[in-house]
């Protein structure tokens, strides 16, 4: 085949002109080592995507060659991972990883292979996809020559994800490759070859032997694709989604009764996710888009004369998030709270759009959303969908009105991440009382008065209201 014999003379002169490649070639020659650039760098070279990450495979010890490179280049940042037989170092603005060529065999109960030393041909056979199995020689005799035994160049041209060997064996041996296939299809906008797609479906249950951390890492990369719905549709089609994310599969389907139905909330969620992907690179805002309707299956109800309802799905969905994060080994703390808040509040701006936009309602939204108000508005904008153009147009116009109101009221009332002008300490000192329910009553009265617009968000008016409310509660002000 032309690809396996293709000499990259032009590409060498266009892409391998950086001195790092000749430096590596010289060191390999001096050390008597045969070495190749392999994997993602080669793939990205053909796709004209500049990269500064190089994977080097050598016949022999990858760690030994890395140590030689460190000596020759005076690199002082060599990292050695003996358990994996790999090493890594930074050289100028390049990150270089080294590994020895190897061949692998697998046991049915584990995705950890039995590894033996091998040739470049053995190493290419163990690669996940043809587009990642291409290598460029760093050897003096054939510097820059492409070794492409499985037609990776052709598959790049055809935009196909295909395994070098039998896909059924490839995915059974290392089930994480099923997630990687879908991830690359999403990121590169490629198709998964038919046999490979069938093999993923057949072997989907094997994903259960993969650690949750590795699964979630691949899922996050799918979520961060330019059009994440591509990956989620493939995950659903192959049966992987019901194993790794059953709550999302529960969103699927539209039920009809008495001629009235509801939308398919799975497809709707993918539309919202794609919409928000056009606006933000924030992974957690994208997770909020995925989870914003996750409470709908649990709250779905048929009401005579009204139809299907999902009352409280925002609240129920926000309560489901901690268990989802825990199972998926997603980070706790601020990221979880952020997603919970957006899911809990995602109906609020839309409710304002559908109703009269009052100042008090906008104040409350600002108060509850705090610094996340802009992200909440981005989520809600992505959530607007209808098959009726006039309805969407009306929503958009009202939504712009809400945005304007938010800006005006924020400038006037300073309610983003609001801190009360009167603290509990001031209340207790003024009335000479210990912590008690009256302190909470007064603080609530001040907060509600500010949110309703009855008093400005300033100390003196709040102080006077404190005195008035305290008097109504039978409290006596201590003399100054």
C-alpha cells in the first residue's frame, strides 16, 4: 500500500524542521537505539494541528533512552515511571514521553496487559486506532519515513475511527478503548467504522472492569468536544450510556396520553448541551446543562385537563447531583455546589421571561445566584427551545429585558454575593441579647425589605428597620 511506503520528504521539511527532532535522531544514533515518533503527534501533524507533545517509542529501554536524552541536553526535569516502563522530560517548549516498544496480552478479568519487549511492528499492533498507530522514523537511514501498516493515512482522509486488529478483541482486551473511540469520533467529527461500532455494542458490558476515574476522564473529554451530542448519541446507541450514566438514559422517550405528549428530554438535553458548548469552555457549566432536567423522570405526572407535568424537577434534580458526582468520582466541594445551584435555579430566569419582569423578582434572582448569575443566564438561554419561531422570538426579547433589568438592579442595589448591611452582632449588641430566634427574625425582615425594594441596600435605612422590628418584638435598645 502507498501509505506504508510513503516517504514524508515534504512533511519532514515542513514539520520536522525543529532542531528537537534532529537532536533526538543524533542521540539515538550515538546510543545505538532505533527510535520513532508515534501516536498523537503524527496524527495531528497530518491534520495540521500543531502540537508540542511528542511520544517516542524505542526498540529497547524507553527509560534508558530518556536518561541518555537528559544527559545530552542537560535536562534536569526527567521523570521516570518504572512500573510503567516510561519516562518524561521537558526540552525547551516540548514535552517528550519515552516508552520501549512492547507487545501485550490480556486476561479476561482485567484491562491490565501482560507486557513483553517487542519491535516497532509489535508496538503498532497494540495501538488503539489506526490513526494513532502511525510512526515517523528518527533513524539516520530513513529519517522522517512514515510507517503506516494499518492505513491510518487513509482513515484520516476518510474520517474513520478503526482499530488496527480485530475490534472485538481490541475492545474486549481493553474496554476503555470503547470510550476513547467515541471520544475521538466526537473531538475529530469522525465516524466509527461499522465493525468497530458493532464490537463496542457487543462488548459494552466489559466497561464495568474499567475504573470509574478513567471512564469519567473520557466522558469529560466528550463533554468538552465542540459538539458533545455526537458522543452521547454514540454512547446511547452502543449501550454504554445505560451502564455509566443510567439517569441520563431515563430521560429518553416521549409519552403520549389523550393525544398530548411531552418532548423527549434526552434529545432536548443534547440540544441544550450543544447550545451551551457554543458559548463556553466551562466544563462544569456544561455539566449543569447535562443535569438541568435530570429530575424530570422522577417528577413526571399526568394531570387531567393540563397534561404532563414535571413540577419540582429543578429541586429534585439538584438533590440527585451529589450521588451522581459521588458515583462518577467527580470532584466535591465548589464544583458540586456550583452545578447544584444552577440546576436548582435554572427555571427562575425562564419564569421571569414568561411573566411580568418585576424588580423584586430580579433582586431575588441576583441574591440567590450571586456571582453565578451570568452562567445561569447562559444556561437558561441555551435551554430555550421551541418548534414555534414566534414563541422563541418572544422568549428572546423578554430574556433580553431580564438581562437589562439584572444589570440595572445590580448597579443600583449591589445584590451579587450580597452581605447584609446589619449583622447579627450589631443586632445583639443593640438590644443586648444573646443568639436567639429574634436575631433571625430581624435579619430576615431586613433582607426581605431590601429584596422587595422597600428600603435601599444601605446601612442607615436597614438600621432604622432593625430598631422598628426589634420594638415590635418587645426588645429594648441599649442606650449608646
